[in-house]
C-alpha cells in the first residue's frame, strides 16, 4: 500500500513538472528566459512531454502491483529527471557567460 502511495506521489511530481514546463514556454521563470532563447523553449517542450508521459505511466504502475513495471518506471523517471536537470543547467551556464 505504501509503495502505491509513493509511486503515485512520484508520478504526480513528474506530471506537475511536465505541465509546468509546457505552460511556461513563453514566460520567464527562475533564472530561465525561454521567450528569448528558442533552443530552451524547444527543450522545455521535449522535457514537458516526456515528464508528463513518465508521470502518467508511474501512476499507472503504482496500482498494477507489478514490481517489474514499478522498478522500470522508477529507473526511467530518475534517469530522465537527472538528464533534464543537466540539460537545463547548460542553459543556465550559457546565460551566466553572457553576463
């Protein structure tokens, strides 16, 4: 039961991040300005869609009680979240070099 709740929470966080990225394509947030950087806007679209898919699949896996599906979604989710953070950090460093 606890595993299902935690996986649902994991899926909701990933889906929220995906929705956040997709709704902030033309708004500046934190240190990012996607309205000024076309490559950043494209990266947000890609990561937003991927995180939404991962979030939905993680929520589905939470209630299937399939350990293989749950472990697969945790691994895929962690790898994608890490890659997303590294790729967005590249845009942060590019912005810092300009200043």
